[in-house]
């Protein structure tokens, strides 16, 4: 009850999400949570642990096993003034809801010239790195970011998990909230006052002058590690955590790249038509005369997500990021004229 | 068994033959399961069907004049469209499809706003909260889930609102219909599912759509009471929908209704039904016409005479004239609207694109 | 009506009480609708269940030793897993889920190959065409459609093949199950749907999954004959699946079977069922154990004595030992495989990525 | 019967597709066609016109109305040795099949190490420009191109419609076959001998030396028009028709861009995370030292597809393509050193 009076607390990322849900339920009676196993069990990752007991099963409850049903009814509830926060149990199990997400959730506001507002949050544990079998490890962000009308965000730290989820629930727009499941158990300080930069801002997680590393979600931790390792090789890498994938905070990112002249985008999803393509395309355009080398992308391989014992070959590693940094034409290219 | 005690299956099953109150020739057929609507309701049903049919003809005419891009006619389905709507209370909600413009108009939405979609000016031309009508839904069966969610939310909030969702025989094959029926039954949501079985999904006849004894026989598989009704009998449709609304309001949960009817016209004006069905079949159904059937009954009952008929026709004609006139006015569309409602606030990228488009437009005009 | 003549609904409805042949205490319960399998079949069912349970225990043990990443146990469901498989003919196909490793093994697939998925070495470790077993399916209900398509293709080609698809109570809520039941019924495809209703979808109990009198009551909504059977009675499961296979083969189309059973263990070793269900409930179901029930029956009939039992146990033990041993051998995985099967021929991009990965690996080893 | 003896014939694009289907049905008894309204009616665009009558309703037939059902059963049929060619009636109506496409169609070969082959073709009339209402005009290509295991192709001419569809049906891989519905009625000469460059090759449709315009599907015609118009402004534009979106024929495209030094990608889909992003990202990397200007993208706006009477503002126009060409820094940039 006095939850929101605290300021700082240390929590794992999953715990921060749990706290965000609890605080939202507490503060706004229109918020409700439903999905598969989110009630009594508290979710397969325990993100909703204890919420049904605390808030009752009218506000936190299990549904029949049907993802289109979950999203479709969430849309109806939002039309009727509620603020549903629903869970898709794993990334690939959101696909049955694709039509409801794409053709309705994303479009109803526009369809009705703003008369119908859909403040729905779809939580999707996503990505690999936890030894999950197939269909449990997809990085599905582009399916959503390419769909106008959706906001797509993904936290990389417990603090952001709390802030972004609170902001997502408060947002009048539908939000696809991607939770990097490999980071669920990582702990960090959480600011319960939500002095967050807001739902659509990227943040610089590490300052540097030689190269800008751009990442998000599960890959951010690896990117930060790579930045530390690069320091030993003499490269001062700046690291940006995008947080919001749609919209994309070009301003923050291009300001950095214009300073450093070099950029690498890092994500887990397959590279082909992956999110990195958009980042690279926008930076190549907006920073053309500042770039000393092409924007490189370190992504997953262009293959279906591998079985657990092979996933390490798929996922971006510190070595691959370092290798990309090495390939940024440090010697051969005379600096471009700084025109423009 | 792991399950809680269950209601006997027979409770959920529909009748073998469709329920009805007025035979095709206008004679009353008493049915112990249904009561005939009051006279004033019957007259309103008749008025509504006459106006609805006139609206429908007018809309079809507008496609020929190029004023509508496309129009899916509901001719022949007036009993379902109007019977259902008049059984709703003001606070109830309608979740219609592309086929149900007539129902949306009957619910009180300005027909010009209704036709905004088919005229190609915007996706939904009316404010859903004004007459409690969701946007007409094109992706089949998806609206069933919206209705269930909406109804469940009403119940959660303690509001006495029933959601009526319309769908076709074809739409019952989609996974979403299944999920909606199931969620509704498990949640005991105040929803009424009205399947207008008009025999075709575009060109695909019912026998390629299902092998079931009837579509209403799906209800028992969800634990939902189901009703099979003559969909060309406005009195019967009204009566069964009213019963279903009452059940929902009483906290007894959802009802599945299958109304047997027929699509007299092609799927839309762009379709050519002669490619896939015989004229004989159409003729056959014309003998079961919902409008003349009720007319006969009302006339026999002395509730309708030439004068009332003339009044009714005149009003329908007036409405059609007003619609025609207003649809003939060219609309001015503002391209800036394209960016305004994608999000609550346009993103930086959208603002830029809006500016670029504005510049283009200015250039073009210069 | 627009429809062709329809079969009476009662033809499709299941019995109110589950069919059974052997009571929980091992006594026979004659059922006019079913005939008791022959003695040799009963003995094979028993053997299969003993082996199946031993396999299941072994697999669970392997998770504790870190040799399997995860394992969803089918303990308690042996009658469904084995009863169904032994009713199939060699040319028939099985479409199993993640829960049905036991059934896949019973169908003749090498258990080490079966466990490749759960060991984390590859997604499917066996060649589906060797024992006619589709890959174990994780996305719920999606395999129902594969089975229907497969069966329909067999019929198109004039082959006498029946497809048996396994699914859980939870999976019946997915849209795909609905679409599969409908396609199968409309096409009269030779498919058998066996729903193993084990009371839970992970933590969600049946009463949150459906409000229907039984899951088998869904059949009538598709025009599909439906059977409710005691899922812990191997003889009964075998008999009803055999009947359904015979119907399919005779061109009479699909059957929906609901087998009432119980998941004795947690959803997987990673789950903790005490969070959502009482020990009492489990105890209750242990008294209905499928293995000891058939043992009692066979013993009473004089078909099973200590010596036969010892043989059966010894064989199950041997199989488990062999599995354990072979699972303890570390596998060598070749990362190059990652690129080989994405397309029939790797694309230029994949070749390049393969080369890069190979270079990395060489570097690492240097 | 003697159909395949002809060599050339003039057909509209839809007619070429019809002919390709007929010839495939004729030559390979494993081929079958099903979907909504494809039987008796011959499809809402008449692409399957006459096929049910000619080949019988065991091989060409209507299904119940359920897209996941259509794709899911096609998968099962392909597992059992058939070669299904199925139709999704319109782009947005393929979304209910998204799980079957993504989690199974794309992955079954890989899942089984090649034991299971799925030669399924999914025909999707896509894109706008025909005054269709919402859900009938989506350019959904990226949802598929980002999914490893799928081939994605799209013809822009009747000739290619025939060749690509025949090649797609012959392919051992699943193919998403995107049909630009606004071009259905455009006529052209069709080579029934299929001297086609193959399923995964781009072709140069117009030669030029100043700038490479890259497009596909419905937008190719507009791009060619723009190239003609640009000629009047003194720009010799090369135009490449990608044909295959997955895989992407980088070789052909980058050879052109290295010659011209400038590139514009044109497509109807929303630009954000659209296919153009991948093209721009790959070209920016592979042609970095050859590019005189950033690779520009002319795409749809980042909005849900507009209502018919506003679609002209969304679609790439000749003017927008010309404008992009103008913005390619013809004056200010001193040519970069040609170093590699
Ligand atoms: C998901 C989806 N698939 C396909 C379509 C294309 N389509 C529009 S109407 C229609 C037939 C619908 O038949 P039915 O449900 O019986 O309704 P009716 O048109 O007869 O009123 C089809 C296939 C669609 N709108 N949505
Ligand atoms: C489409 C989809 N959604 C969610 C899941 C996650 N999931 C795996 S098993 C399971 C419960 C399945 O229950 P049931 O169908 O009863 O089968 P059981 O596990 O009891 O055998 C869930 C929700 C999934 N695998 N696929
Ligand atoms: Mg219909
Ligand atoms: Mg279960």
C-alpha cells in the first residue's frame, strides 16, 4: 500500500516488472492483467507473482489458452475504458495474435480519427540466451516496429523495466513491451520515482568518443561488455540503449554518431531485415558526411533460432562486436571533409 | 473427474427446426419457446425493414454512380439486421461487419457517416461512442473477440451493457470465432452472437463451410445456449435476440443465435453471383422475403393499411433522397489527417512526413 | 434451407459418462459400445505402459543430472499414450506434442533421437518418415492442421493412411483446433483427434478453459462423431482409437476423442505444481492409475504372473539403462549444420555467414 | 493440353499467373490449388479462373474460410508429398496464418535437418493503388523477408509473373509469392519457355549511368516512369527490379551502384523498418567508398494504409522519386577517392 513512497530499491529485472505491475494496479483501478498462467501461478517467469492474491481475480486472472483471444478481448476491454496489460507467454506464441495486433490494435485509433483509444500493453518475454527450445527464443521486434500505430519498447535494466512498464501502462497508445528474458534475473537499483527519460527516448549508457555502439534489450549487456573490452584495445566506445524501438530516437543516436564518426548496431534478431537495418539506413542518411566507415550490424545469423546447445553461435558475442569495431576502417580512410 | 459439475448437454442444444413466429406467407406460427413482439414493436420492425431496404437500394445505386467504391448489400437479410437492432437497449453495443450498414443506420448512425468507409474517405466515419456502435469490421470474425472483451469489461465495471456481435456463416470458420465463443462462455460475458447464415461466403456455399447439423450446434461445445431461428422472420429474430439480451443482463452469460437467411444480391456490386449459384435458388428465397412476409402479417392483423404504408414509404424515400443528395456533395479531404491519429501525439518522424507532404501539396498547387 | 440434408445431431454427441472397459480396481466393465481388445493386445498395452513409464522416469532423472534441459512428463497418461499408439497400423501417422515422447518411443523411434529436442541438440532428432511420426510440436494446436492436411493428401493419393493427432485440453482453446476440426469434417479426412484432457494447461485448470459439458461435445458443432473415454483405461482408449481408425479407413471421416486423464507430475521439471493444485487431488488420481489397473485385470484373468511381470520389468529396465548410457555420451555438434537446412541450398548470405562462423571457430581453437 | 508448346503470348499479369498455374497443374500431378473462392468463382481477381472446371475439384477447390487452416493443412499436404499452391485473398487476410507460416512453414526443413521438405507456395495479392479499403492494401513483405526459411518473390511484369510462379512451384522451399494487384491488368509478352534468370536473381530493367533506382512489385512501374522523366532532367537512371526479396541479390545491385555511385530504393510499404532499410544498409556497407550520396528511400508513409481517396498521398509517386534523385548531392560532394 505504501509501495510508492519508497524511492530506490534493488531488484532483479523480473522483480522490477512485478513491482511496476503492482504499483499500476494500485494506482489505477482501470488496469487489469490477464493471460496464460499469470494468475494463480504468477506467470512462468513469475513476473505476475502474488498479484492475483493481492488484487483479486477480477483484476489479475488466467484466460483460456488462446493468444488471439487474449489480444482481441483486450482490445474490446480497452474500448470500454479499461487498461489491459496482457502477457504472451513467449515470443513465438504471440504469433497467433498477429492479426489482432496488426489489423486492430495498431489501427483502431487511426481508423476512428482518434475516437477510440487503445491503451493496451502486450508484454512479450523475448529473445534467447537462456537455453530455451525452439519457439521460446525469437526476437520478433521487427514484426511490430514495421507496423505503424504500435509503440515498441524494451528495457535492458531493472530500472528501465520499472520505468518503461509504468510509462507503457500510462500511454494512450498500444505498446508492445518486449522483455529480454535472459536479463530477468539481473539485479539493479530501481528508481520508483520514475525519473525516466520517457517512453520514446534513447539513453547513453556509456560515454566514448571513437565509436557509437547502439543496442537494446538482451544484447545491451553484451554490448557494454564489449565496450569495456574495446577500451583495452584503445577504443573509447559510446554505448546507446535505444529503449524505444518505435519510435526511433534518431536525435540522440545521430548526435552521438556525428561525434564519433563510426557506429555498430547490435541485436539478437536475424540481421536480414532486422531492426539494425533501419538504424543503419537512417544513420547512413543523416550522418553521411560524418561517417568514417559504414555503419556495421552485429546481429543473429539469418537462420531459425538454433537449439540450446548451438545458440552461442547465433547470438552476438563480445568477440563479434569487437571484430566489427576493428573493421571500421581505422587506418585506410582519410577523414572525410567535415562539410555539411 | 477434474471438472466442476456440468450442465446437461441438452440445455445448450438448439431446436432441430428453426424457430419462427410468422410463416413465409404471413400467417402466424405460434411457438411455445417464443412470444410474439407487441404490435408497436412489429410496426417498428416493419418500418425499419422498409427503410433499411430503401437505404440498401440507394447505396447500390450510389456504386453505379461512382459515389461509392463498393457496397455489400444486405438485401434479403432485413429481418436479421433490423430485428436484432430493435431488440437492443440504448446502453447496449453493436459490433457489426461490412455487411451490416443497414443495422448501423438502424442503430441511429448518420448514413453518410456510415458510408464514409465505402466511399473511400476514411476507415470509419462515425464516432463509435455516439450510438454505441463499433467500427464496421472487415477482417472476418475478429469483431467477435472485441465484443466479448467489451462485454466482460462492462460486467467488471458493474454496468448493465450487452454486446451484440454480427457475423456471417463464413466467419464461423475462423479461429477467432471459436476463441470468442469460448472466452464468452467461460467468463459468462453478456454477449449475443448473431450468425447471419446467408448461405454463402462470397462464392463458397455453406456445405463447403461446415458439415454440422447447424451452426447453432457449435454452442454446446462451449457450454453456451444456442438458438436456431428463421432469419427472414423479423418477429422471431427480435424475440430471440431480446431473450438473449435478457439472459445476458441477468448474468446468465452469452447466447449463440444462428439466423437462417439468404443474400439476394451478389457479395458486393463487384461480384457476379451468377458465376456460382443458380437463379432458381434466388427465386426460391424471394418467396420467403422478410419484408413482404411481415407486411402480410400486419395487414392481416389490421395493423397496416395503405395510408400507413404510404407514410412508411414516404419516410424511407425521404431518407434515401437526403442520403443521395448528401452523398453527391464532393468531400474535401485533408491529407494532414493521415498523420494525426496514428498515435495520440504524432512522432517526430510523422511530423516530418506531414511537413514534407504539406510542402508537396503546396508545390502542386503553385 | 440452403444446406444439403443433415445428419441428426444425436449421431455426433458423446456419451454423458466416459466409456470404459476396466474399472480403476481392475474389474471389467462391459460396455455395449466397445469390445475388449484381445489378450495379446492387452498384454502389449501393459508392456508398453510399463516401458513407457520407465522411460518417463528415466527422462525425468536425466533432467536432474543435467542431461536434458527440460522434460514434460506424461506420468499418469500412459493409457492414452500407449493405448492410442498400439491402435495405429504401420502406415498410419502420428502428430504428437512435446508431452508425447512416450508415444513417439512406443511408435518405434529411438528414444535418444526423441530426446534430442529436450537435450537441446537440435529441434527434431528423428526422421519423421522412418516411423511415420511428425516432429513433436510445441506451438499448441498447430499440429492438428498438419494432421488434417496430411490425411487429406493421403486420401487424394488413394492411400489408406490415417493421421492421429494428439493434443491437450488447453490446446482445444486455440483457433487452430477449431479450424482443424472443421476442415477435417468438411473434407471427411481420415484423422483421429485425441484430446488428452489431463485437467491442466500448465497451471490453468479445465474450468477456466471451458464451460462445456465435455470437450467431446465440440464434435457436433463440426458434424464429427465424438467419444468421451476414460483416459486411464488403456483397453478402452485402444478400442475407441481402433474404431476411429476403422471409420476413417472406411471413408467415414474424422472422429474426436476426449480421454479423461491426469498429469501426475508438474507441467515440466521446471514447473512446481504445488503452487496451483492440492496434493489431495493428485492422490485421488493415483487411485485410478492406468498401469496398476491393467495389471490387476491381467492378473485376475491369469494373463500376468510374477514371471511375466519380471520379464516385462527387466526389459523396461534394460531400455532405460541403454537410454541412460547413450544419453551420457557427450554429443559433438557441428555449427555448420546451422546453415545447411534453412533452404534446400544455402543462399549466398548463408554461405558467407557459415564461412565467417567457421573462421571464428578456427580462431577460437588456435 | 498443347499449352506448353507455345512460346510467346501476350497476357495481363493476372492471366500470366493463371497460365502458370494451369501449366503447373498440367505438368505435375502433385500440384494442387486451394483457398477461399479459388474454385468455382476462380478467385476474386480471377487468377484461378477456369482451373477447377479444367482440373477437377480434387485439385482446385474452395476451403472453409480460415487462413491458418489453409496454410496449416497445406503444410500437412506437403509433408505427404503434394505441392500445394494456396491463396490468401488479400495481404492483411494472411495475418491469421502468421503462426503457421513463421513457426512451421519457414522452419520445418531446418527443424528436421532436411528430412521434411515443404514445397508450398502462398500467393498473396498485395499492395495498394486500386482504391481498396483498409486491410486490402498492405505491403506485408517485411514480415516474411525477416523470417529465415522463407523465399519471398514478387513479379512486376506478366513475363515474370509466369516465370516466377512456375519457378516458385518447382522450388523445394516454401515461397511467399506476392502479387502486385495494381498490376494485375497490365499486359505484356510472356515467354512460356521460362528463360527466366531464376527464382533469386534481380534484373536490370533499364540501363543508366548516373543513379541506380531499385524497386520491385507494384512500385516498379512507377520507378520506370520516374526514370524516363529523370532522363529529361539529364539523369540517366538505371532501374533494377529485385524480383526476389529473400534472398536479396546483392551482387547484381551492388555492381550497379558501384558504377553509378548513387541509389534510391522505392517501395510502397511504410519506410520504417521496410525492405528499403535492408537494401540501404547493405549498399551502404558494400559500396561505402563508391557512394557519392546516401542511399535514399522512397517508401510509403509511416501510417496505416489510407482510405482510397487519400492513397495517392501515401504511395511513391514519380515526383517523389524525382525529388529523391535531386537530393543525391549532385553538386556539393567532391567525388570520394575511389579507394576500396
Ligand atoms: C480474415 C479474412 N479473410 C478473408 C476475408 C475476405 N472476405 C471478405 S467477405 C468474405 C466472405 C464472408 O462470408 P460470411 O462470413 O458468410 O459473410 P457474408 O459476406 O455472407 O455476410 C471473405 C472471404 C476477410 N474479410 N477477412
Ligand atoms: C501457441 C502456444 N501458446 C502457448 C504455449 C505455451 N505452453 C506450452 S504448454 C502449455 C499448456 C498446454 O496445456 P495442454 O494443451 O492442456 O497440454 P498439456 O501440457 O497438459 O499436455 C502452454 C500454455 C505454447 N506452447 N504454444
Ligand atoms: Mg455468408
Ligand atoms: Mg492439459
